[in-house]
């Protein structure tokens, strides 16, 4: 079914009303709001059709509708496309903090969480991260492989992987040689790991095996990257029901540093904010949650990321505008710090 402008407008109003009130939205509420010059019967028809294609649903005790995860996704895609131009000023002046980058990142995180009442995440530039000095991939048993990664600073990360089927020893030797070529000698950063593991020239067999080994490299990146978190103490706040469950799971995610950094670095477009809703986020803890993120850095290089995590029922427009503004200000600061001699 085609999403006509009117359907998109009805969906937008349902999402924003539900975000504001937490209550199912009926046709009467929508008609009473200014700007939607159609009859109640027309709105009911549009609501029915939006539900039929899976963008809305309704609790069995209510005639009102609430957005589904797909509905939130469509809404956020249209919203991201509509928010353009220079971001609004961020409620924190970073211009005087050239020599206090750590404090600037910490204050940015706190300001983001206070502004949005969501979990705020900011990753620091990993410009000084140690290079990977050595990668070893060894087959201990037919189904057991160990990976050891050593950085130039002497840090050692090691993991043992037990696979479901016997591993071809030739594949193990290939992985060792490939990782030596693509990662050894390079800085321990998310972008380096991502390029190596997502090379389009890899075969399905090679990619699948590498993906099994990837967690140890996530550990290496996590140990090399400073992460700032704000809003954890107040995340639960007035949340109830499904929102409360989602927030509790988000706090569990914070215990896994590599997972949080992976979320910040995953699939970020340097040119526009990224929104991930529900199933688009990996991990059971993130079921029922949404993520809004943006990168910051130099014109030709991303240095870090700014993100917000919260329940599906969040103020997406405010979240998107907030991460855009924070990323813009951090980019200005980064260019002042790193972009001049």
C-alpha cells in the first residue's frame, strides 16, 4: 500500500501524540488537533489502513492506536530527511575548552542527557590508540580456535572460540595471514576493524569465519577508546511498563563496554544522523529500544560519535536535533584542536 502524504501525516501525528502522552491515540484526538482538515471517518480509515500494513497496532482494551516498531522506523526515516541545514546551538559553550578535551566530552555527555532525559554516549577520539603489533589465530582442537591480539603498548586480548563444526586448518591459516595484512601495524580503531571484516572481496566462507572471531577485536578497540556515559542514574525516572523494561535492559548493556562502543561506531553516516529502531539493534537487551547517533570530527575524518539510547517511545525530533547540535560543536572543537598546527 502506498504511503500517501496524508497517511504519513496521520502516522506522524499518532507517533508524536503517543510519545507525548504514552496513551493509545484515537481518531477523535487527531481530528481535534489543528492542521488536519479531514473528517473523523477519513482519519479512522487511514488509521485502519496504517494498521493493516503493520505501522500501527492497538491494545485489545482500547480503540486507540500505538505505533509499531515499523511505524517508528518509517517516522524516523522521514524525520531525518526533513531535518537539514546547520544544527541549532547546543546548550553548552565548548569554544574555550581547546586544552580540556576530556572535560568537553564529559560536559557534552551530561548536557545531552539533561536535555533529552535519555542515555547519552560520547566516544573520545582514538588518535593516540596503540597500533596492533601481532595477531595470532591458532587451532587448538578441530572445533576450537584461539585468537590473541597484542598491541604496541603491550596490551593483550585473548579469546577462545568453540565452533559448531570442525574448522578447516587452511581457513585458520588464511585468517592469520589476512589479519596480519589488514590489521597488524594499524591503529586499534573501529574503522580499521570494520574495513578488514567487511571487505566486499571476502567470500561468504571467509566472512562467516572472520565474523566468529570479531569479538576479540571489539575488545581491543574498546580498551583503546575512552567512553563517556551520561544519564544512567536518571534513566528509569518516570518510565513505566514496556518503557521501564527497555530502560532496565539498557542499563544492562552499559556493563558490556565493547557492545556500547560497537553501537556507537556501527553504520554511522558522517553526513547525517542515524536512527536504529528495535530489531535494527543487535542484542536481546536492546529489544524495545532505539538509538540516535551522529559522528563528529574533521572534514575528512570522523574522530568519534555522539549517541542517545532510550525506549521506543522517545522524542525522536528532539533526540535527532540534539545529537546533530552536539556533534557539530564537537567537530568545531576537534578542528580547533587537531586541524591546526
